[in-house]
C-alpha cells in the first residue's frame, strides 16, 4: 500500500509542508555528493529517528520500505558485480534514505498542505509559463492513482495466475492497455468535473 | 430542458447514433439498450463530453458545441466506475476539488464539504484514502462530488453496475430523492421502473420512448429468455 497521511500530533507533523519538501530536495540532491558509507548510514539512522519522533507504527514504516527492497536488492547486486561492493552499499544506502524520507514526508503531511506547498514553491516560475496549480493537481493525482495502478497490476497478475501462468513479462501488455484506458477515462472525468484545457486556474 | 436536434455520431467509419431528435423535459429519464447500442455515447453528448458529429445538443438553450464549458457547469456526470471519477487522494479533498476549481472561497468550500459529508453519511471518512473505500462508498463519493457543485441536471452512466444489492438500493433512493433532472443509463431495469420516461436504444436509434412499463416490456421482448 502506498503511504498516505498518518494522523498524529507530533513535532514532525507540525513542520510546514514547504520546509519538509525543501529538506527532501536538499537531502535528495546532497546525497549524491556524499561518498561516505558511515555518513549515509548516519542519515539512515536520523531518518529512522524521525519515524520514531513522528510515532509512525513500525508495521506501517516497514511496509513503505518493503516495496522498494526488491529494486534496491537488484541495484545492489548489479552495482556490486559491475563496479565494486563499496559503491553498491553507497547506492543502496542512498536509495533507502531517499525513499524512507519521501515516505515520511507523505505520512506526516496532508495532501492538501503538500499541494499548497508545491504551488507556493513554484509560484515564482509562473512568469516563465509554469502553472503551479496544474503541477499541484498532478502531485495530488499521482498520490491518488498509484494505489489504483497497483490494484490493476494485481488484477492482471491474478488473472494470469488463474490461467496457470506464474511469472511472465507479458503481464505488462494488459497492464499498459488498462492504464491507457484509465488515463482516457480520467481525462474524460476531469473534463466532466470542469477541468478544461484552457482553464486559467490550471 | 435537454434537446437533441438531428444528432448523429460516428467513431471513425462506424455510426453509433443515427438522426436523434428528442426533447427531454421530464425529471427522471431512463435509458436502456444492449451493449454497443449507443447509450453511453448518448449520455456523453448531453454534457458536452462529446460533441455530435452532426446535429445539435442544447441544454437549457446552451449549445454543447459552442458553450461546452457552460454546459458542463450545469450538467453533472457520474461515471460507471468511480475509480476513474475520484481524482483526489482523500474523501474530503475530492469533495472540495470541484468547488476549488470553480473559484469558491475557502470558507464556502469548507461549509459545503462539511454539509455534503454529513448529508451523504461520509463524515467519518473525511480523511479516509479514496482507494480504501468500498465500492458503494466510492460511488456515493462520486455522486456527492458531483452534487456538491449544484448542477441543474445530472447524467448517470450505469451507476449501479458495479454495486451489490444494498448499495444499488441506496443509490436508487438517492437518485429518486434528487431535485435535479436526471438522465440514467442503466441495465438495472428495477432502477428505472418508476421513472417518468424511458428510452430504449437499439443500434443507435431510439426504438421505444414512453412510460417505463411499456418501454421495459419492449426492451425485454427484444431479448427473449433462452
């Protein structure tokens, strides 16, 4: 399950959404310049401390990390075999820190506050033709539709299993078709709900 | 009043609606027909989601081709699958979406969202993730999110198809109690039994038009039991 807001009154929840996004951006960018395993390890411990401070139930926290674990494992092995195992540890640490921090931001921030923060942060770019409200809508819709896409992927996999196919890359084709249909329907729904291409608010 | 004047529509070379001329003034209008008979296309023409390949559709005098945006503000649309229609992550945010988009101020949005949550029994679910709602709750949210914008007409495209009996009845009651003009496309003949008017579609044409009893009988006669 993709993380959504976890209601609680903690210092982490109280941090303004804009500041959290800024920290995420700084850590995300900064982590690529850090080449020290202990420093990234320390960052990981710090993020885990923030989870405790935010009183995120450990099951919920573990669920966030389990989703990325297979990807991290593959990247770790490939990096280890192709480059060296030290680099592999660095890359794995970096990904886990970023994903854990991003999940923490999502868990401790209401979507509305996040969208408002994104719109505020992008406000100065309006002069360059960027439409912050539209970016905000995309952020909100991404959070909304990732679980829907996961459900669709589960359905396709279940249908394949029911027909005796355990693992097949061919599951991507029906998933893509379903996703395109969803996108089509979503476009129609947005139009029906008053979101027009030429709307000045979007 | 919804009016269709000489409306035909094609998808590529395939004609899906053929020369429809209708005036829909009744409060509750039902539409039945086989799969592929043109019902959903017909529904999408009524709020300008589609403009007809030929002919004209007017809602309270507004032409869907020239004044589509104004028409969509008057005409709400409820889709068969609420997962497509619910665009925001939580119940409260989705209810607020349409109002925010219409430029309502924050206080008015908060007031109307509170009222809608209470009216549709969703108050406990304000912060609930939309993807974790049951099918019935999702459809209820989809309908509430349309009604909160106070449309004067509401089009339903198979609103009960994905629901169990209890939720079908709940949605049927909600539709029955609505003040707006409603046009309901459905395979659920019970839902349409006490409507004011029913249209039967077959291969893009209206083959029966009148009171539910006669029209539903005509539709059933088109599909005799095996």
